[in-house]
């Protein structure tokens, strides 16, 4: 039987998903600002960072109010705690998007380096991971969450590839060092976004099955038996 205040939990869940979509949108816009050398778009991303911060504050307030007033049962408490942790990761994604936009703004007024080839792929993988992790918040699908975690190595590998290419380029053309370093930092931001998606996916496994795999890794994941909670 549904509890009387289930609607409050659905609102909480909805706000987290809205925050996730906003974080995804901001990252895509920041990368577009980089690839198109669009100063106005970069400024738009930077100005919108406060919106994601407000989402985090709102979600924390809703979580604290629910825990204080509603006496949540175990499954509800897991949902609230995981939601608060996920909102923190999403706020960090927003910060990374802002960092990318700031660097894109610097690069937009410099001669362009044609070394952006791996960035669209990195962006797509990282944001697909993030969206899938958020989907798990609705579906409580631990297999999908595990799939997100496994993909993190793809972004790590691309980040290392970008670093190697940019290092070689800086050695050959020392006058590009400052711009190449900015691209390295952008690559690192994308890698961190994938890490935040992984964090959320790990929390979704905890939400779905009550199993904490944050430091043990998915190799230690034990599929629950029928009837386990």
C-alpha cells in the first residue's frame, strides 16, 4: 500500500532528474562553445551555473524535511540519501561544465588548434553514462548501473590519448603550450564528468540492492538471490 506522502518522494525524484538534465545540457553547450569558438554561448553557460547550485540546495532541503517529518522506512531512507549524494555529483558536473566554458572563452580569442577530434566522442560517452545513471534512479536497474560503471574506462582511455597527443604537439610546437594545456584541462573535466556518472551509478546499485560497491569495484558485486532486498 502506498504511503500518504509518496507524492513528496516523486517530487524529490523529479527535481533530481531535472537537475541531471540541466547538468547534461550545460555540458553540451559548453563543449559547443569550445568547438564553435562561441563567446556568447560560453558566457551563457557560466551565467547558468547558479541554477544548478539552487537545485542542489532545494534537493537537500526536501530531503532533510522528509527525514525530519515523515519517519521514512528503510527503502525511503536509501532513496533520500542516494538522492542527496547524486545531487552533489550533479552539482560537480555543473561546475565542470562551467570550467569548460571558461576555458572555451579563453580559447575563442586565440588561434584555433585543430586538436578537438576526440572531444565529441568523450562528451557523448560521458553524458550517455550520466543519463543512463539517472535513468537507473527511476528504474532501479542495477544491471544498467553496472553497465555505466564499466564504460568509465572508455573515457579514461580517451583522456590518456588526448594527453599523449597534446604532449607531443607541445614538444613539436612550443608556442602552442598555453592553448594545449587548456585543452588538457578540458579533457580532464570530461573525464571527471564520467567519474561523477560512475559515482551516481554506484549509488543506484546501493539504492536497488542495498549493496555498497563504491570502493570494492564491480568485480566484487554479488548478484542478490531471489527474495533478497
